């Protein structure tokens, strides 16, 4: 997975989901798409 969702799992609110995504998660996602 691209994101560490352990914090989200402890408080699974949709409003909090964006707060769990970090810049590093986004970078990993983009890198995986570029490498495909």
C-alpha cells in the first residue's frame, strides 16, 4: 500500500482520511505510476 492507514483505522472518519495521507505517500504513488 502507498499509505500507512494505521492512524485512520483507529479513527475511521472520512474527514480525517485526507489528514493521514502525507507527501511521502503521494510521492510513492506517483513514482509507482511513472514506473508502470
